[in-house]
């Protein structure tokens, strides 16, 4: 197997895991109890995890995959992942107003 095929397999795995995260995040949002929905007492880490799973995983992992396809080193790939994650969180926060 050539290096290109291996890299493409890793990117397909990233996107597949992002789709799994998306499904898990939507499930979490739909299974919250009425008490959880009624209170503002949600921890920031819980909010961030839920938003990341339901909205940000695909963007973050797509950014990481793009850097992987461009053959950047793991540090740049991680920075791209964090960029995508923070962009999705910022977009969600800006949609509140």
C-alpha cells in the first residue's frame, strides 16, 4: 500500500469518527431530562463537550484531515483540529445573540 493510500485511510477514519461524534452529540441533546433543560446549571465543560460532539467534531476533524492530506507534521494537524473546534464553539456562541 502506498503512502498516499495510507494517508487517505486515516482521513476516512477521521471523518467516520466525526460522524459518530455527531450522532452521539445529537443523541445527548435529545436525551437530556426536563430538569437539565430547565436549569442554567450546566458546567462549561459539559456544554463544550456537547457542542463539540454535535457541531464541532466534523469541522475539527476535517481541518485535521486536510493538514494530513497536505502532509503536514502532527503538530500542525493538531493546531488545525483545535482551530476547527474553536471555530465551531465560536459560531455556536455567536448564534445565541
